[in-house]
């Protein structure tokens, strides 16, 4: 596909943004219910796009629109299904018969912790989050997680003070709070996970020797002269230095 | 080496690390590779004992589902789960029995677990001791001699009761005695070997536990034992860690070393005593009896 064709495709895909939706071009429609009110929307939209199509304007519960920030938590149910499901509105396509509720935020409690004053010990999780001992392993949190994390498993790891496992299993958490909202034991999983990652990063994760050396060099002033010289240079000199470095990239990388 | 599913439980990862360390050492020396379940959850502790409380059975059953998954993925030689803590053993085994025997409970549990894989009911839950019950005493090559060391075996409750979950004859068990003899020491037992230590009452009625522990340990001392062994981290706490409280309540009480049964086997098989955070009392006695003065480190 030529460059011109690609641009044409992109323009076509975004035409609804520029010109508004041409209803005659939409082949598939879906009925969704927003706060109990029915709306007919193009079936290929995400929940967030569909709500905007229906006339809602997000002044809250909408952040990155890319599945990273965790702001657009949605609870929904499908017609004929008893399960309450969870999703990120920006990442989930509408389905026929969706009953939608946007969750502005999860008002879960967050204890204050100070990792410098907390011992890297088995009992640290329980000291800040005694409610994790109430986990009955029902796994509801795991089923609620829109990131498909093994939430219950990291709470179980927290119970036995396994900081590494908590960090690894919770790494992709976007803190949407669905786990905490659904938990029958009132556990605040995502805060437990954040505490675990901070502690593991501070005490458990192996130090990077290269980074330590570079930080200590900077503190010793090894690069001070070079920095001082650099800020005195004019634009042309800086461009020349930059280009020289690019041309000798390998040398700089090898030199560490 | 035979690959076998291994369930440690919380206490072995926190308060009873030496129990796990010595057990893994023993198992390896005797030809077993223990594969710890990658994502195990709580065994269910003792909550699952109430009959209408099926939600607490999800924990043990899910652990068994994971053994099933591991066997399917060929990570294990058989659908067997071995555990060490007697509380975990009891909970896992009883939940397993209940799941197998009650169609109604089975269907309720499946319904609650919903989209998770269903447990087929084929996993056998074994206690560590059961793995070695058919080993002939002479067939194990021992590095250290424990000859003359008299060991009082303490079963407690959860290895033996209820009857259907017992790892041996619930009234007249011999499995711990045989284990002790396999590793070259002399086993002693009295009816107090099977008396409850007071268990969780240690939290809210410590004086009852002190009384029970006094009776059990006095029975051990009177039988002529040099040390007491147990398989339960809670019994271990009640019998060992509160001995100073027993001394305070019963001035005639002299005290006796308490160890996990795996400490005995790991020591006999040659584990470096430097591996212990605190050298168990039986080692000192064993050294005195064999005439060895110092352990080579």
C-alpha cells in the first residue's frame, strides 16, 4: 500500500470524527443501556466511544483512552446472563444488550506506609493490611480483574510475606479498583500490591551494579567538567557533538 | 527422581522455615523431587470444618485443581500432593474426601468456582510421613549415628483425627515411631503422644495450653526421652516456645528439647548444622551419646 493510500485509509476510518457519523455507512448496530436508558449505537465502538456517540461527555472516569490509566472502570451485565462483569470502557467493545454502569472511582481505604521505616519481613503486609487474613480464596477478585491478573494469588503470596511474587503477579495492575469493589472480605488488593512492589523495589530487587556505579560517578563529580563545557556551547557546536556521537554510536555504547 | 507435587502452607514459609528446609533435604536424599505448586493458596486452615460453610472449601479444592493441572502439563509423575504441616494435611485431605463423597457439595463447589477448571477428584493427599512408611530401616544410608538417642514421638490431633483423615491407625499409630527408627534413633511413646496440645487456645486461654503441654512434656521426660518430635508448627510452638511459661507455672518442670521430625532425619542424613538458625537440643544430646565432641562444619 502506498503512502497516499494509507493516508486515505486513516482519513476514511476517522471520517466520523470530522464529519459526524453517516448512519447509512453503519452496517451493525447494538442496543445498550446506560443508567437504564436504551441507546442504539454502532456496534464497532468501544463502551467509551458509544457513550460519547449517545451524547455523554466525560468530565471524569476517562483518562488515557489506551487501557493504561485505569480510570474508566465499568460494571456491566449482558441480557440473559446473571454475572456482573467488569471492563475498561476504552478497551471493550459494546455488545448487544449491555447494561452499563460507570464507576467514577473506588473509595477504598489506603493506609499510610513508610517503606524506610518498615521491616522487610513476612508480617509487613499483615501489619498494614490485616484484612488480607480474611481471604477465603473465593477468587472473585481474579475474575473481576480487567487486566486478567492472578489477583487472589498475589493476596495469598502477601499473606506469607512473599514480596517478589506479589510484585511479579501484580506488575500490570492499573489500579482500577474492581478487585476491591467485588471482594467479600473487603480487601484492598491494589494497595496491597503497590505496597508490595515498593517494598520489593526498595529491599528485594537485586541492585543493578552498572547503575550504582554511574550514580556514584555522578556524585563524585566525574562528569562535572563535561557538563560545564556543554552548557557553554552554542547551537551549532551542540549539533556537531550530537552528530559525531551518532556516527560513533558503537564506541559510546561499548564504552559504557 | 520422582516428581511429586508439594504444598508447603503459610507457616512453613514464615515461622517454620526449618521444617521445610529439613524436609526438602530429607526428601531429596531419599529420591524425591518436590515440585512446589507454582500458585498455591491457603489450605483453608480449620475453617472448613463447619458443615454449611462450603465457601471455605474453595481454598483446599483449588489447590487440588492445581495439582490436577500440573499433572496434565506433565510437571508431575502422578496426581499426588505431599504436605508437611499437619493442619494443612488435615484440611486438604478432609476437603478432598468431602468433595469425592458428596455429590451435592461437589456441584455447589463447581457452581461457585464457575469458570475455573473443575476438580475431577483424583488427587491423593499424602503426608510426608506416608511417603516413607514402607522404607526398611536398614535400607537408608545414614551419615550420622543417632544410636542411643531416645525420641518421644508426638502426633497431636490433626494427623490422626478424624479417623477417615488419619494417616495411620487412629488409635494405635506407628508411623512416627517407624520414621524415628528408620533414621537410627529409639522411639518412645505414651498415651500423651496423642493428647491435644491445646492448639489455638494458645491465643485466648494460654493457661490451658500450659497445663496440657506440661502433661505431655512431663510424660515424655518420665518415659526417659532425650527429645520430643512433632509434625505440627502449632504443636511445636505450644510444646517448645512456651516452655518458660510452663517452668513458671510448674516449678518442678525441667524442660526438654523439641524438634520437627524432619530435623532428625536431615541431621542423620548429613545436613550441615550451620543450616539451622538455632541448633536443636537433640543434636547436643546425640553428640554426647555417640562420643563425638564437635560436628564438622
